[in-house]
């Protein structure tokens, strides 16, 4: 009986304890429910040496909406950034778009607002100061142009590396192909320059090694890389065209040196008659002066058909006119107000046209669709040395300049220049295209017979690029589209700059 009473009293005591516990828990929960929603930030108030790449993480004890937080949050000084949820509605991250500024004091302010359960989120503010992480802030050319990944620069250009702080020069290593480069430092030690003269044309990948120090002992944390390239580019003024302008340019001795060839995207050279070659220069950007200009040939019409443009010429023979009638391409002949005779040249090699004249002439053919010859720098393998070579049918010799990454052309001892730029003519790529050549038993009116070339089947080609020769093929996959060049199954893209195509037998 006593044991039973003790058992009952034990259960009563336990029940009372549980009741008291539940009452206490309920009281605590009720009390907690009256508290405002708490906010924490991953940066403490008054913190120093905060990295400039810090992302701010806000954590809330209750859910808050994105809209309410956005309205309540401000950062001073004003900084562009993105706020996003990282865990439902209880954690949000703010990411500065360009990073925080070095050695800057920031104030993060949160105005009072309500969470999703109508509880008060108390206002708060945090102040912190960023440190400085030494880095290259910008790379520039002498004219101030920024150099970024993928930008091609002229061989020989000077590069200036602009740091965000004064550096200790002995700790800074700019490396090209594992070789440290010589740097010239500014007086304030915030910038250093290097010359690219003597570096061959081609890809240019530079590294800043980790471990470089600024004047206050802060260290570059990671390797920095600039991936660019040294490539010759024509820098003269040009006018963008809606579609290609194909201009017939003579290549006899009295026409040398011609104006405007450097700005052409592609030049086709072929024998016209009597062993004399003629050029069809194709432009998608017309320079200020082009010429002289002469008549078209049968192959000119085929080139115009393939490259979807307007053929500019002084005239055409009856044979060419007849061919144009059966296979018409848009043509523009010698017209007052567009072309003119230059007093500095002798007739008939003195008919010239300006870039503005080309553009205005194209406006007269609004039905022609927009078209630009595709250009992209190719990556080729399997070549052999091709530094110097001859094209005997055109009496030409080409020589590669490794510093500029281009070929130069001489013909019977004459080195080609662009008369307008007064600079040596530079070809980014030379293609010797072998095809069927026919001699038509029709006089051109001057006692010579007309040459014609097949551009609508396929054949061999030798591609010369960056000092290498590649055994390739050409084909006409579309009678109204550009010719295709290939190494086996790989299509060869034409690089930016002047591509010279010698059409030969």
C-alpha cells in the first residue's frame, strides 16, 4: 500500500514538472515571439582590412521579402551591385559589380521594416574599411586605348601596366613564355611599361606572377594573365559599306604604286592579257582613295558573283560585256561625280575613286543585300617553312616579315607600297590558287588574247600564313558565295587584314 502511494506521488511530481516545463517553454516562445527579427552581417561594425572582393551576406532570424530588403538597404558611398537570395528568405547576398574600392570606408544602413510575419526588423548600420590588394587596374597603349583580352595590337607597340598602388619594382615579374620582361617604371611606381619591339607577330600571353608587393607590404594573391596578340592592322580612315565593293585595279608598270590596296579585305590577281596581271580588290570598308581603275575581265565577273558585291570598272570589252549579259552581276562604270581623273598620274591609269564615292555609288543599288566577307584568325597545323616563295606566272616574289607577321610583295624587283598610306604593302595571308586557265581566241582590242579562269569547280591551293606553307584545296560550294579553302576536312578562315590570292594555272 505504501509502495502504491509512493508510485502515485512520483507520477504526480513528474506531471507537475512537465506542466511547469511546458508552461515555461510556452512562456519563452511567447516571449521570443515578441522580440524583433534579428539581423547579422558577415562583416562586423568597425572592421578593418576588409578585402575589396568581399560579398556582403545578410542573415535574418525570420523570413524577409526581397522587395522589403531592397527598399530598406543602402550602401555609402554608392556602389553598383546585385542583391540575391542564397537561402530562401532568410539569407541574402549583395555582390558589388566591380568590387569595392581600395582603402575606402563603407557604411551599410538597414532602415527598420517588417518581416513576412509582420515582426519588426530593427534598423542597423555597419561601418567597415577595405584594404588594398595590389593588382593591375588597366593595361593601355600610348594613346590611352585600353588593352583587354582578345584585343589585337600592332607589333612594336608599347604596353603600360597601371597598378592600383605604388609597387616594389623588384617584386614585380611580367612574364612572356617563362621569360621575365624588362619594365620601365614611372616615378610614382604606380605604372610600368614594356616594349613589344623584337617580339615576333603572333599570340601574346603575359603573366603577372603572384607575390608582387605594394609599398605597404600587401601582396598580389594570384597570377594575372593578359591574352592578346601582336598583329599588323591597317589604321587608315575607312567608310563601312553595306556590301562588298569590287574594284578593278591595273597592275602594269605605269599603274604602280596603287592607292588603297592595304585597306582591301581580299585582292585577286590574275593574268589579263599579254602576261600583264590585273587586280580585283574587294572592300567592305572603303579607304579615302582607291585606284587607278581599269576595265573588267571575264574572271572579274565570276569574282563579283561569288562575293556578292558591286563591280566598279572603267569599262569592258565586247566579250566581257556579252558574258555579263548572260550571267549578270551588278556593275558601276566610269561616272562623272563619282570617279575622277588624277593629274598626278598618266592616262589611262589615272581614273580614281574616293571612299565616299564608293559609298554613294552603292546607294544607287539598294536592292543588293548586306554582306561582309567572313574573317577570323585561323589556327593551322601541319605546315612547312614558307618564308620566301615565287609566283612565276605573275613575276612575283613574296617574303615574310616575322616581326610584323606579314608578307611583302616584289614584282620584277619593285617592292609594292600603298601610294595612299606611303607604307609598304603588307599581306596577312597569301594564297596561290591553282585552277584551269584558258586562252580565248578573241582579241582584247590591243592585239592580245583574253585569259579566263575556272572559279566554279575545285583545285589545289598553297596557303602562306605566318611564315608557313600549307598544302590546301579550294572549292566552289556555292556559285553565289565565297570560295572555300580547306586543309583536309578543316575549313580555313581568312584572317583579318589583306588576303592576297594569286589565281594561276
